[in-house]
């Protein structure tokens, strides 16, 4: 029912009622404006989300479902400030998500369903 993040912060409803677990990790973020019109943001997160207690003992110390250990993203934004496209902006971002568990094993079905890493790209005009 509760999970811990970082220095013992608790979140309700992170775990189903029959399980308990912890979420610990760290993240880093960097921003830069190479020019007034151009902005760049880079982020990385490393999370260890695991089940510490469950009615089904095979799930204990397993990675929490749908939580990747590593994720990162890069976003850039350019704002046009002159000409016919003045006040127009364009943004581009890439999000990378590491391998994660799609479903938890049970004593009846001990297979672990692992989902592969993936990346998505987004483009925005505003």
C-alpha cells in the first residue's frame, strides 16, 4: 500500500493492498540555453522499485511491474523571433525507457514477462 521514494517519502496506492515495497533512486537534470531562442533539457533517472512483502513469496524482492530501472529524455525547443515565422516555436524530444517487468510471477505461473527497452520521439509546433 505504501512505497518509499528517496529519503523515506511515502506514496499511497503505489502497491496493491496485498503487497508492500520500496522505491528508491536518484535523478539528474541539466538545462542550457545556447542562444536566447534555443533551449535544451536533459534528464536521467535510476529507480529501484521492488516488492518487499507479498502474499505470494515468489514476488518478494522482484522489480515492481511497469517500472524501469533507467530512463532518460532529451528535449529541445527553438523559438523563432523574426521574419514570417516570428512567434512560432518548434520542440523536439526523445524519451528512452529501459527494460521493465510487464507482469509479476506467481507461484502458479512463475514466468516473468519482461518488456524491452524503447524510445519515443515527439515533435511539437506552437
